[in-house]
C-alpha cells in the first residue's frame, strides 16, 4: 500500500502521539509474557518511547502546518508544549522505577497508562478543533484516573481515584457543553474558523456562555479556583510519582489549549474574559498559599502550592499579549521541572507505604542525606522564586507581562502571595538543616534511576534560572506562531 504525500505529512505532524500510543500498546502486549522479576524492563521500553517521541517533534518543527483536514495544528507553539509534556513524562517514568519496586507495583500497565495520558496531552497541545481537544482531554483524563488509584490496597489512593473520576467527569461535561454552545453560535468547532467568525461578528450570548462553560471544564484541570477543591485530596492520595505527573504535564497541556481558545478563538473579545481570569487568579493564589500555610503533611502542602502556582500563571494569562503567552510557556517549563523534582524527592523520602510525609519526618535530613536535602531545597527555593532559579524568572516574566498590560493590582496581589508562600517553603528547609535528626529515621540509598531524574530536574531548574535566553526565545517564537494570520 502506497502512502500519499498528504498522508505522510499528516503522519509526520502526529508522529509523537503515534509513537507514544504504539509503545504503550507494545508494552500491554508484552506484559503477560514478562515475568514479575523483569517488569522493570517494560519501563525501559516506555522511556525509550518518550525519547523517540521527543526526537520526532522535530518533524513538525521542520514542516509546520495543519494535519488531518485542519483538526491538528503543528506550529512552534505546539512543538514547545510537546517538548515540555513529553519531557515531563520521561522524567516521571525514570523516577518511578524504584518507587514501584518498593511498593510492589512494578507492572507494565503503569507505564502504558503514562504513555497514553501523554499522547492525550499532546493532542490537546496541537488541537485546532474543539472536539479534537475534547478527545485529547479524555485520553489524558481516563488514564490519569486509573493511575491515581494505582495503589489499590491503599484506601487514600482509592479515594483519590474516585474523587478525580467523579469531579473530572463533571468538568469534561462542562467543557463539552461549552463546545456545543460555541458551535451553535458560530456553526463550526475549528478554532481558526471561530476566530474568523468573531472578527466579523463579535461573540453574543450563546458564545459567551460557551466560553464560560469551557473555562469551568479547563479550570478544573489546571486547578484554578473555584474549581480546585479536589486537588489536595487527589494529589495526596495518588502514588507520589503519579502526583508528580498530575501536577505538571496535564496542567501544561490544558493551559496550552486554554491559550488557543482564549487568545485565538476568542482573541478579539479579551474584554469578555479578562475579569473572569483576574478574579480566578486572585482566588487561586490566595486559596493555595493560605491553605498551604497550615499544612504539616509536605505532600499536601505541595498540592496547595500547585494551586497557588496556577494563579501565578493566570497573572500572565490576564496580560492578553504575545509577551504574556511567552511568559506562560516559560513559566510552565520551569514549573514542570521544579514540581516534578520536588515530588520525586518525596517519593523516596516517604519510604514504603508513604508513611513519612510529615515535616518532622525530615528533621536533620541535611546531615543524614545531604545531596537529597540539597536537591529538595533547590526545588523548594525555585518554587518560592529565589533568584538564579527557573521559578524566579518564571514569576518575573509573568509579572512583567502583566505590568506591561497595566494589570498592576493583580501583580501587587501576586507579589504579596509570593511573600506569604516563603513561610511554608522555608519551614521545610529549616526542618532539614536546623532541627535535630529523627532517631527512628533510617536513610535509604537513592536508586541510580531516581538520582538521574533528580539531576535532570535540578540542572534544568538552574539552567532556566541562569541561562534562560534559549528557552525564552523559543517561547517567544511559539507565542508569535500562535495567532493565525
């Protein structure tokens, strides 16, 4: 069977998702034939699949354009988001090997589900049509619902999976209803066609209602207030490497499709959605930071921290400019590295059964395991926004974009929240370096795979904080490619 030139172009522009899904299917086929002692081998297949998918992103970068009758758009924006999402999945897979062994969860379906979820996120990142975005959202969501409950014998993991499934189903229903409303108002679900329609006739009641419903559905996935209520329980109950994935990659992909919908499809009507984003940003930052202040469980504290950081990203979102989009992308890249790194540290320190997650459990870690404490401190300081880290420049660019758009009060509130956040990050660092070591804590060696994953996150965090130029220029190019001209 001969493949036409058009079919080859389509395959090239969807190559990362094809490789991820094919690798996931291969792992599921091989799983029954691999003995329990060799299940980890399937993890190496999964890692190889993500690395191969990262290389194929280059195909879309070389030949950008539409694919599959305009359902998929391959452009610099899509390439940037793909790189962050697939890179995050690769680091999570690498950091999961030792955790799965310790918990007795080393199974092929874990890796296959991570790959399927990542493929769904990739479709979200490149979707040029709302129903296609919905399919990508469902691919990602269904896989992560199962991953959240992967510790089947742990009640908190079962609770996390059930809550995530029930509330996630409601959220995707809102998103689907919003798509239907938008279609009713414009007669199309293609993002570029919706943009063209609104350039002729500004959005009216039905389209505005559709945008609001889509914001509800997507706000759930990025844990923006007031749709964040599920996140602390789900993040705390999920296996910690899964939490690292949930807190990073889905948020990156969902923000990407939000940018396409708000900036492109409804780009001529930013006055309609500006105040909704403004209020959500304030609520998200305040709820995340003030709730994190009173947490003694470090994993739950980082869950609330994830909510707060969604608010900081919304600050850049409110700028409604190309510079704001570039700031969003840079922030998401740095956020993924530091958040994955922090949760992977917890996956090791929690030990078997995740029973050591309280702040006092990490007393004296600086003397017991100095390298691990140093990595954890770096990630926490980056989340805080300390200079010379990716987190600092992520916030700086986000706040600068908002200031350039004269969204001054939102930046003031964000700066105050950043100062509030310093307390709960520094409290953990103080415990590690200034409290007396816990007598019943027995340090365990860090596996080579986990050490590699942490090294990648740490180096990436420092690189983005010290030499941000290359990534920032790619983010700006991605923002410039976003608007259909």
